C-alpha cells in the first residue's frame, strides 16, 4: 500500500502530473546560471566558507567521540529502510494512535492540499496570526505564502528563519537558513525591519538574540495557533518529536490553543526504541552537540496542559513516487541534519539559493528532482550540481549514497533528452561515433584538430567554442588539441616498426 493510499485504500496522487507540487523558487534560473551569479559574490563566498568550515570541524570532533558511530549509522539505515518498506502499515498505526490520544489526522496528497487544510484550520481557530517552528515541510509546500493569500500572517520564530523572513529573503541552508548573512548584515536587517529594535543595536550576537527574543515574546503570548513540523513521528504511541537549540519550538507547541503539525509521511518511526538511535545521530551531525538542548514530545491533547486542539497533516507531495524508485528511495531516509551541505565543495561556493529549491546542497540535488520531477530545467540541472567526490555519503548519518542517486538521476535526465526529436547533445555524440568508427576519419579529425590549435588554443586552453560545444566552454576551459597526435608521433618515431601491424587499423590516439 502506498503512503498516500494508506488511509482506507485511498489512491496516491502527487499534485500536478505524476509528481508532487513543490514550488520552485520563483524567478530562479537553472543551477549553472544561478551558481555563476553566486560565484561572483565574494562576500557570499566568504560567509559560506567561514560557516561551513566551522560547522564541519565541530561535527567531526563530536562524531569522533563515539566508537560505535558506524554501527549507529547502519542501524539508522536499517530502521529507515524497514519503515519505508512497510510505510502504509506504520502510517495507519500512527493515525490510530494520534486519534486515540485526542488529535486529528488529515491526509494531503500534495502541497496545495496541505496548505488548504492548514489555512482552513487556522481560520477555524480564529487566528489571523500564527507562530511557526522552523519546518522544512512547510518550506516545501510554500505554506507562508498560502496563508498570506488566505489572510493569515505566519511569524517565523527560529532566529535564522526570522532573519530570512525580515530580510525578504529565502533560506540558504537546511539547518542555518541565514548562513549566507554575516552579523553586520543581520544587524542592518533588524534595524530596518524590526520596529521594536533597540536604539544603538550592535552586531554582537547576544544583543541580536535579545532583540529577536523581545520582538517575538508578544507573538508567542497572543497567537491562537501554532504551526510546526516534526523531526520524527512515533507510530506506536502517536507522539511527535521536535528537536531544536533555541526553545522557540517549545513555545510554539505549548502556548497556542491550537497546534497544527505538517509532517512528511517519511518521518514516521515504528517505536521509541528506534528513536533512541536517531537522537544519538542527529545532534552530532547537525549542530555538533551531544544532545539537543530542547527535545519536545507531545501526544495528542491533555486537558489543562498545552493546546486544546492538535491536528496532524501528513503530506505525500511526491514521496510515493520517490518510494517507487529502488535507487532513489534512499533519499527518503534523510533526517535533515545538513551534514552533506557542510562538506560539499559545490555548496560551499554556490550557496543554497543556486539550487532553486527549499532543499539545497547534495540532498536537495537528489530529493527535489524526485519530489518535483525533472520536467523543469531547474530540477533537471540539479543532479549535475555535484563533483561526485563522495564526501556527502561519508558524513550522512543514515548512509544515503548520494553519488549513486545523482548518477541514477543524471541517467534519467539523459533518457528524457533522447526522446527529443532534435537534441544537440545527441548530435554531438552521433558525430563522434561516426568519426571513431573509421581510422581514416579519426586521422583526418586529429589533423584538423592540430591545425585548429593555431586558431583556438594558442595558450593551451580553448575558452570559447560554438554551439553546441559551447555548453562545455560556458562553464570551463577545454584543453587544446596537442600539436601532434599519438598516432603521428608513433609514425614519426617508430614508423618502420608500426607498418604491417593491424592492416592499417592502428590503435587510436
């Protein structure tokens, strides 16, 4: 049974077309063009390099403290794979136990349906303003924009998310959404956008944090509805778990009268014993802490304690389609730790915005094209936003073989191009095959290349080629042909010895 179809045999659907409808960051170009613009921003590169190096060095020290790290990693992989193989069973168990504890479960096929459910529940709670815990699921669905269209203002309470929201910006990192901003930039955002910012606010981190705390306090106390995601959902008890470092999440899930949690269907775990493994892996991989400062757990509603109403919105949005792919489904193991971003040489230089998706970095390069499909040029470009160095696989706490999935998705993109009647890439390879099938044509091509060196590659590099070869030289130099091919060199230096071998079919160059 599929994830979306778990409830009463309900058929799966993924929004518009065969995949979910995750909003592309509007106006964002495909990765190569967006990355080129990011690389030109020297301040951005400095911010990213400083932050990612600091985080990954701390993570490495935290992980080194555990002798059984690799065994924990393999245990997490096994738990996730088992759960995904029986996802329908565990989702139905989760629904049963949430309902038994006084909560309400809503099933959403895609982003539009999830947003509509949350907007209806917020309006039903009499809320024109809601406070939000940091949530990748609601970033994925574009919930804030949907609520605004319904007349409901969403206030981000995570410090980094608040910086992004006040700066009219987009998140650039899974764990640290404002990683692309430095302290001076944050101070200016607060001075400009925060009416109650203290006079003379400096860029000292404790003072910036204090200003945000004061700004948010009234929102926490007056909001009638809170919105969260969840790091994990426990099927055996119907409990949800949010881990965080600031305490804002606990305020959101305890103070409002109505709590709405938007959760991807892959976040379910069978039991509390399974959760133990992930609570050892997640904080060390994400914030380099031995344990999270705040781990909030709630199960339904309790009279006189916490929200009076609890709603769980379970979102598919392309996950069933991803689950059907034997290679790509491992992306659904992801626990959103962001360790892969912090070691990725591509992310470090290009930043999160270049990926055109709420999920940046290596995990975004394999998750977004599966949730959204590869029809859009943005999504089709993401599997190629990697050097395939494998650093992401080495640090992933749930052992997602990201390079394997990247290659798999690249093949899918290439297969889609083969279906086109006119393809410049196919024409190039067909022409190359025609040349390579004949030693005489190959020899002529080598001679032409050597002659062309005088025109195009005098420095040893070719920086501009005409279409379709410009697809290569737009982003990197091409080596100029050597002045003499191996075949010509062999004939010149060993000419007598080579004659008579291979009937003229001399070996390639």
